[in-house]
C-alpha cells in the first residue's frame, strides 16, 4: 500500500509540474528552436530528400533491366531494349538532378521566411505587452475623468455633451484595453504554434533591444537592389528549374527515337515543353522586378518612418510641456483637474504612439534584411 501511495504522489506531482510548465527564451534561442523543430522546415527537408531519391531512381533507371518477356518473346529485341535505354530518359535523369538543387534552395527559403515571421511576431508581441500597462493607466485616468466630468455636469459647470464625450472616451479606452489583451493572447498562441510547444505551457519571452536599424545596410537603394537580386534564393531557384525544363524539352525533342515509336502528340508535347521554359523565364524576370521594387519601397518607407518618429518626438515634448503647464496652473488654483487629466492622457498617448513608430521601423528593417538575403540568425548583411 505504501508503494502505491508513493507512486500516486509522484504521478500527481508530475502532473502538476506539467500543468504549470514554463518555457523562457530570448530571440536567438527562439530562432534556433524554430529552425530545428518547426514542421514546415522538416517538410522542406523531406522534399529535398525525396528529390534526391527521385534523381537517384532516374539514374538507376538507365541501367539494364530484365523481365519475363526476355524468355517469352524475341530475346534479341528484348535484350537490346533492356540494355539500351531510350535517349529521352537521359535528359529526364539530368532534369531530376537539377530539381535537387532547387529543392535544396527551397529549404533555405523556408527557413528564412519562418525566421523573418518569428522575429516580427516576437517584436510585435513585445510591443503590445509594453502597451498594456500604458493602456491600463490611460483607462484609469479616463474613468476618473469621466467621474469628474459627471460631478461638474451635476454642478452645472459643463454641458452634457462634454460629460457624454468623456464617458464615450472612457468606454472606448476599456474596449481598446480588452482588444489589446486579446491581441496578446492571439500573438502568444501564434508564437507557440511556430515554436511547436503545447498551448498550456507558459511562454516567457525576454525583452530584446531594437537592434536591426544598427545593422550594416547599404547606404543607397540602388546598391541594395543589386545585392538583393544577387543574393535572392528565390531567383537562384529559377536557374535550376529553367535548366530542368530545358533538359526536359531536349528529352521531348528526341523522344521520337524510342522503342515504342512516336505518336501524333509529339509536336504538341514539344510545344508544351517550350512554353514551360518561357513561363519560367518570365516568372524569373518578374521576380527580379518585384525584388527591386520591394527594396526601393522599403527604403522609402524607412525614410518616411524616420521622419514620422522625428515629428512624434517633438509632439511628445510638446505634450510634456503642456502637462507641466497644466500641473502648475492646477497647483496655483488657476486650472481644473479635468484639464490636468486631459493633458496627462495626451502625454501618455503621445508616448505610446512614439513607441509604436519605433517598433514599426524595426519591422521594416527586418523585412529589408530578409529581402537582402541576410542570414537571419547571425544577421550578416551581404555586401556587393
């Protein structure tokens, strides 16, 4: 009985520990975990392995093969057919080898995309968590302002419209606070899905400084566009897929030389193969244009964002000065408590907007370093 009780206690303790599991990590640790355990990365690896196996199977198919027909039909014909493969199969095997290179690049593309999304979500979650106490403080002040305005209205000091506006603003602030809590919960769930940890696990992410703006980015958009095109794995993938399509076209072109002869669909299949090459070449050209345009757009957005931050910084200073003036007036009995609280709300909202702009700039930098082909863990920006 004693052993059973001990076993029951141990099981209960383990259950309690699992129920209150906690995972703490910083940005770099999270990136490494995503790369090592995310299912999308595993799927891209399996696609690469499958491409390797298919290429190997295509090469092995060129070797002699034997069948029962060797003993039932004209053995000389069957022997030649088993030893000498159709010429088109050589081109199919060569095309399969090219697709292995494309699959290998796709692995890297999947990793970089996941790391980009993870880092963006990490900072968005950090931003929203930093907003929460600010929103709570604003809500508290607005509810006090609502009560003060009600008292002033009852005394006839203000119109009903002013009280109505104060009440409406307070309700809007409560709704914004609840919405922020929901966004945080949704973001945390998304992070857990990317990290593939159980939903009942408490995820604690360490606060990270905004660092991407200090990376060694190219000074000009023109230079950055060239770097992005030269380092784009999406564009490089077309090198392999176009080569594979060209080899498949050669295989179709020589398919008339086969043991089974040529059919009436020969010219149609040849036309389709040529069309496939043109399609891939056009897609590659389109991807190059899109890459250049995205880089140019990001540089413009970053420049505009910096200007917004400068303006907002001045607005924060003005809000602080206004609050100090209202506070002095209130202390000298020349101002009202309502005016003071409105000034305090203006200060808090200005600072929150400034913080939001800072995080938005960080997100833009993350997008820029991804499209430039930066290694997303070591953050080494490629150069021309």
